[in-house]
């Protein structure tokens, strides 16, 4: 059995196999924190990537949103060959790296056409993009949808099945939605149901994504607790996500959401990328980490040198 995430050095975190990642998360007992960041916006610290900033505040994994695997762009990242972009983020952060890919319905996503959320070819949840992500060094692919992009659970299942058949043995696959993602009829408790979880699991998901209690209207701790237990009964890990800009709320709200998530029994905690735009408020990343694992483990993750071997 691999070390738990809490005890891994930055060098260890960046060199894990799929099986080692899953084992390390399971052994971590609900104390893994994922921080989502956007690379195409100006970084909060201008000349330091949002990924580096989020890592420094206690995140164990950086989830790159709006990351185009064909034409990757992360502002403030040193220039490297396109194929080495993810490995450079790993080198600078010492963290596992995930990316979002989206099975978008272009007709439903038309409202985003002239905005920063507009889709580009390397962000679609295709087998080609997933294979390229795996070759770039990505540890986890999350099949989900950004606001207004018209991503349905049915579309996620279809893309997930195709991607899993091709590279499911090489990379961690997560599936689900943090919010309705622009699909009328998939709001509230309909964002994810037991039937959805069963289909995600059957299509090859290793991790089931669901909204954190208190984020989406109607999503309660009791409801998510029931879904987490069901996912676990199928042998799957779970990720509860703050994807509603509440990553920009006050620290007390973040702490409350964190503890509610822990009470659901979830394996992975996620904090979103829109405190302003680009990442959560940095103090909220640290507050979330402290809430679920205390200052000892939080400061340990923050303080460890990237050069440490053991």
C-alpha cells in the first residue's frame, strides 16, 4: 500500500502511478485538498502562477480549469515546449495535477461564445485530448462542465466510457458536476443521483464528483452523505466540490462547508477557482486545509521543500 497523501514529499506527489494515487487517497481518510486554478487569467501575484500560489497555501493537487491540451497557456509559467507544460507546473509546485475536460453541447454553450468561458478545441472531452493529457503528465482528468456550457450527465457518461476504454488503466478519471452547468432540469438534487453514480461507475469513473453541501441550492449534508456512501459501496472514491464562487466567501463559511463535507465521508475536498477569477482566495485554501486536517498537516504541506527526497 502506498503512503497516504499526508506523508508524501513534493517529489513523491509528482511521480505516482494511477494505482498509487488511488491507494494514497483512500489511506488519507478524507484529508486531501484539491485547489482549482485558471491559467489564462492574470495571476493574483502577477509573476507567480496561480498554481504555485494555491500549492503554497496547502493544496495537495492543482486542478487546471480551462486548460487547452492542444495549445496550453498558463500565465507566468516559464516557457517550455507545449508537451512539457504540465511537467513544468509539477516541477514548480511539487503537486499532483488534474485537468478539466468538458463534453460540451455547442448549441447550449452559445451564450459563452464571446466570453472567457468560450470553448477551444483542446478543452473538449475527446479521446484524443485525454490521450494527450495523459502523455503530458496529467494525473487526473475530471469530466465536468463550466457554467453555461451545457454539459449533461448523459454527455459525461458517453465521453467517460470512450476515454476509459482507451486510457482508463493509466490515469485517474473523475466524473460529475459542481453545478447545473447550463442544463435546465439538472439543478438541485438532480445534478447527481444514485442512478448517475451507478452509470458513472459503470462507464469507468474512479472518482465521483458532487457538489459540496451548502453550495448548490437544495444540496444538504444528508443528501450528499447518502450519495457518498453509495459510491463507496461501488468501490469508488468521492470528491465534494465548491464550484459556486463561494471559494470567495468569508473564512467562517469555508470552514463550515469543509466540516460538512467531512461529515459526508468524502475522500477528496475541492475548492474552486473564482474567489476573484483564477483561484480561490488564498486564505480560504489554508482555512479549508486547517479545518479538515489541522495546522500540523497544513503547515507541513506548505513548508516542505521541493528538493526534499524524504
